[in-house]
C-alpha cells in the first residue's frame, strides 16, 4: 500500500486523486432508508444539534442528539489521538497514516461526509497531500479520502470547515507570506481553491483558524496573533484589512497554540489554547475581549503533541 501510494504521488503530481473509501460507519440520519423517527422533535440549527439513528454492534438502535466539540491531542510519534470524552476522561485512538516517513504532518478535523463522526485529517506540506479519515472510532482503514490540493509550495498551512453550510467540512489552505486563503467546497485535488481571498496583514506570526463565529452554520476563517493575543475573525469569505470581529485574550501567552470549538453555550465557535509547558487547555467561551473562562488540565505524558478539536456525536 505504501509503495503504491508513494509512486502515485511522486513528483508532486497535482492531478492524481484517490478515493480509498472503506465502508461507512453505520450512522444514518433521521428519515433515511434504514429508519425513521416519528414525531421528530422541534427543528434545530443544522450542524449544531443533529438527531441521528445509530446502530451498535448488536444492531440495537439508539438516538444521538448532539455534536459536541471535544479537546484532543495528536501524538505524531505514536500516531495516536488522545481524546477527552464526555465525562472528562482521556481515551487513546490509533490513527494509521499513509506515509510513515519523517516528514511534517499537520492535523485538521471535520465532518468529511454526511455520515462521518469524529473525522480527522492530515496535511503533508511536502507533498501537498490531504489524508482524511471519517471516523477515529472506526479502526481498520488508513484513510477514506486522499488527494493533493494547492499550489506547489510548502508554505501553506491547512484549515478545515463547512465553508458552504451544507453540513460537510472541506479543506482549505493559508499562505502566511501573502496573507492568502484558498478554500475548497469538495474533496478533490486542484491547484487553486474555489474560494480565494487575501485577509489580514502579511505577518509570519499570525496563525490561521476556522470556525462558525456567528452560529449561522457556515465556517469562516480567522487569524490569531500569539505574540499579542489578538484574534481577527471574518463572518464571510471576504478579504481585507479590517475583520468583522477583533478581540484580545487578556491573559494569553505567546507560546499558546489556538484551536477552535463550541466551548460555551452561545451556539458559536470560539477559541481555546494549548499550553504545552503546563499541559493545559485554556478555553474562551465568547469572541470578545476578556480572559480565559476555563482551564482543563491534561496528563497525557506525551511531549510532542499537537492540540486539535474534534466534533463528536454523543447520546
Ligand atoms: Ca461544506
Ligand atoms: Ca458563520
């Protein structure tokens, strides 16, 4: 498998596209062919609260109600994800990468298909390659989607989100040198994004983030300046120097790494920060000036980790 894939992607060919799909996990939306929910509860905002029929290993049906942002750590040395579950316990899930060479790998997360759960992905800058896995809880497959996207340079940083509010997250890239975003609405390889715009200053210290800052179901981009603790967020796929939202994290540290999730009760995504020195997540519940709202202490025992936020379905 490894040799085959390596051959296909040697020379950074941007035209190859592989769909290496494994069977989907047996999660079905309400009203699908496999089951119906009578007396459907009141309508809820798409992508925030979703009702689904889920079959367990004994083919029993239960109903899940909510997608929840979970704190997690990607451990590249062990190719594992440490997830904080719904009761605060840390659980480890192995993730097999296509490439096992000593190259840079950057994690991203999202619902890659309508039936995904706890999707995770990885970007290999040296190859421009995205490897997406629909469900970290489902073992036994390396990836569900594999494709090359973006210009043939290594300076791009990956992001992911539901840019068109159709319930499916797709990938994007940010070029910090030129303050440029490229966003894709489909899982397919290309050299250019469907959406392309410049946002923010050209500054090496800004970190790209993506979230639904206003709760309308559409993910949009933002930038975080770790040195100053400044966040600049957009609510539309538009460029410019002035953001829709700008705020300062009062007690931020320059070494904190930002992630995005729905941490508060306001129905919007906001920022959290990973402090590798103290192994703590610092959560901010709103997108406005202020200090950290909650601190979560981790005890992974791992040194070389990358913080991520994973959307999970929980009953
Ligand atoms: Ca989408
Ligand atoms: Ca939005």
